[in-house]
C-alpha cells in the first residue's frame, strides 16, 4: 500500500523558494553595488573614462604598433655638417683657397704651428707643415710603405708669400707669360702651400717629377689617389677639372682637410672642394689687383 505523502509537498518546495529568493537577492545586491561603484568612480575619478590612459597601471594597454626597428650600423664616417669649420679662416682645416678666394693678409700670413717632418721622411727642401697636417702625412707615408713598399717624398710643403712670389715668377718666365703660368702655378697670396696644409708628394721609386702626369700613372700615384682620404688628404687638382679648380691636373698635389671631409668628398662622387661646397668655379682670378711681395 502506497503511503500518502502529498501533504508533505508544500513543505518540500519551501526551502527551494527560499534559496531562489536568497540567490536573487545576491544578484540584485551585486548589480546595485556595481552601479554604485560606477557612480562613485565617475564622480571621484576612481575609474578612468573610456579612451583615457590609466597612469596607475604598471603595463601599458595593449595597442597595435609597428615592430621595433633598429638602425643599421653606419659604415661611413660621420657626415660633415657645413659650418663646423669656416672656409674663410686660414687656421681652419677647411680653409678654401683658390683663384677667387685669396688668403687674408697673405703678404704677412704664416701659420703659427709649423713643424718639420721626421728625419726618416725624405724632405729635400726641408720644408714644414702645420702640426696636424704633418702628423697626418706621417701616417700616410707609413701606410704607403706598409701597403705598397713605396717611400713617399715631401717634395714641397709650406711656402711663404715671398717664396711663392719667386715660384710664380719662375713659371711665368718658363711658360711664356702669366696666361700660361696661371694654369700651373698659383699667384702669391693664392697658393694652398701658404696654408701649411698642402704638400707635393713624390716617391723614391717611380722616377717621376712635378712636370706631367707621370706620377699619376705610377703605382704610388694610383695608390695615393685611392687611399689618401683615409688620412685626411684629398687630391686637390684632379684630372679634367681645370674648369672648376683653375689648374691643370697635378697628381702630386694633396691638401689635408681631415678624415671626415676627405671621406665624405670621396663618397659624394664629387672630385673637388668647390663642387662639394657648392662654390662657383675658380677658373680665373677675380678682378682684384695682383698681389706683390713687400
């Protein structure tokens, strides 16, 4: 016989209803608490408004950004910044002398730091260079010796105004006048040699002199044209540039300007300082009266 338990059913459902009521109370309470929190946050700034940065976070919010790129290490010298050294100051390593840019006060100008070259470097005329140029020439000579076996000769370095006057007069006489001499010798006051930063280089092997392009075709001349920049020297009067420099090709004439400028001149593809600095060609002298020694 089945027992009648129907009278117990209301009692069994009551705990479930109580639990359900209790659960809804928790949910409603949580919703109210969340709403209260948001309200307080909006008033007191506890919660940052949408679209702002939470500066209290230890990690930034995730954003989409391009991948980090690292610069490729440079393999060229530091670029030259125009204006670092003046082009018009005789003591500047970038001092530029040509037929349009004479040496200021040339009649009496002499660099204050001229020095002789070491005795192991052939220097038949006993001439000097500015200290920094002399040190660079020693390095150049050592490299030439190590890499080619050649012994460099400092054939001509610093020249005074009076000395250049005599040199120019000699060329004027031998070349049949000033018009011809002006393509092979600088007038006094317009010579790079007076800066103490130019040198005429020969060697003891080739047998070449300062008359033609013989030295430029020699192994030493070829090496110098390709490597002198490493020590701050530039071939000042390159071939096929007389319309820019005003002088015929002189494979022996090198000018010290420092490694930064020498390297960038080479890398630029330009061959002359006039072209590199954007200066007017110095084919002819200006209308200034010709200087004479006093």
